């Protein structure tokens, strides 16, 4: 079997939402299809994936570096020894040829999109959902019940033309919709408004959720060290589920200070793109192995192989895999969480279409979500995403 083509396209996100640092109105995602010479039902078998949500597409890196390297490679060097399909680690190795270590940046997402498409391809060749292929490849039992705990990530800043009372009412209505849809835990953004305004937003959501332990807050790296500590101290009395990224993701000293001031769990890691980044986080940020949450995202960090190495680094530091809760509320991470037996996955039920959320075949029940039995990641079952996929596979 050989790769015949690798197609990719920059797909815009829909909706105008913002956190404390980023307006997503112009954000795009690279959707990748790896086509092969294996034919089923008269059509070439392909694998599809994307580079997760929250950073721009990597079209230039894919077009000028990653794709040419893979198409020029000897097909035999990319084969799996254990059956039909491609070897994800070999694909990543070729994709990263001549790339210097460190300074990972957007190339980590470009390689990830292709590597994850290979996992989708291999699962389709095995005629099984991706979580089964992932579990088996990592020496884990295929879960009989792959239901995964999830939480609704929302509470973005939208229309700043409305007053604080109207914004709080909109936020409460959003949480009530999520509860009606089956979610039991929630996350909202902070740091995009003055502290007093954001504390009022937190209080309104806690009341709507019914329990502060069901509410997490996310500052998206908004604060310098003194403000990170000040906000952590102000939020500490609420007993929230976690405080996420209160400071720059690479300022480990500030993160440790904020964690100490907050007392409860802090969450971080979505902006770390390699195992070594995670090792450094665990060495220097004074995280607590008994409570803190790590949110690395395979789609932003060279793919599942590197992500599994990150989970291994957590284990080496005494952090349970149940504290791995990947960023990026989409189907790729749903299958990764189910396959690797991780703690939970994020969900974007109201934002970041066509990639966010899980589609009509994956309803939420009592705070958990169940991947379908569709071969691969099941991207084709998301109607808004399937339309873009069809353009690449036609």
C-alpha cells in the first residue's frame, strides 16, 4: 500500500467569539486527507484529520515541507509490519525530516494533522472505531463501554455592546441549554473583563450549575504573575473545579504561585507541544500530582505518538492519566481519551463549527459522551464537516 496523494484545505471557523486573548472570527483549521491506493467499494481508502482548534491553519508548512517529504518517501519505509496500513511513527519521522529540535510552533500542528489522519486510515482499514485501534496499539484493552466524561466549554465574550446584566443573563441561558442537553459540568472564560465583572459572571454560572465544583474558569494565559496571583486569590473561596491557564503557559514560576494562591486544581498544557515541554512543566511549575489537570492536545503536538509520550511523562512524575483532559472539544480527542483511558474530554457544543462538538450520533447523557462505532474518527458523521471532507476526497 502506498500514499497516492495528501490533500489539505484551510477551513474557517464559524461564529464570532473571543476569550481574554484571542478573537476567533478569522481563525482557520487545516483539514487533511491522506489518500492511498487501497480500494474499497470502488473508492480509494483515505484517512482524515485536522490540527485541532485554537491556532491557525498550517497550509504553507504542509504544502512546502510536510507533504512533499511524504510523497517522495519510499512507500516501504511507511508501512506497518503488523498488517495493512501505515506506521504513524514512520510517517511522523519522514514528515519531520531535517526539522531542528525545539521551537516547535505551527509545524507541530502540521505534522499532527497528517499523523492523526494515518490513525483514521488504519482504523478504517481495520473496520473499527479509532478508539479501538488506539487502545490496541498502546497495549490497552479495547473498552467495552467507551463512554467518556465531558464538560461544556463556553462562556466566551461576545457582544461587548450589551451591559453586564444582559451579558450575565445570556451566560446563564447558555449554561441552562447545556444542562438540558445532558452536560453536568461547565467552563467559562475569565480575564476579558474587570475582576469584579468576571466574579459576578462566575457567581451567576455557579448558581445556574448548582454546584461550584461543576464550574471551571479559563483565563487563556491572560495575566502577568502579580495579576495571576491576585485573580487566583479572588477565585479561591468559590471552590471551583479548576483555574485554567492564569498566566503565560511557559511562565512556570507564575503558574506555581497562582496554583498556591488558588489552592484548588489548576489546569494547563494546551500550549505545550512536546514531551520535553511537559517534563519541564512537571519539574518547575510546582504542580500538585494529586489534583492538577494537564490539557495537552495531540492535534497541536505532532500527533498521537508524541501525546502518548506526554502521558508517559505524567506517569513518571506520579500524575494519574485520569488527570489528562485534552484541550479541543472534537471527535479526534474523544477517541483518544476513550482509547487511552484518560480522565475526560472537552466539548464545544455551541462554538467552533464545523470542527467543534461531536455530531448528532453522539448525544451527551448524564455528563458523558459515547463515540459511535463508525470506522475511524467518524468525521464523516458530522454533516457540517463532511461537506468539507467531500471536496477533498471527490
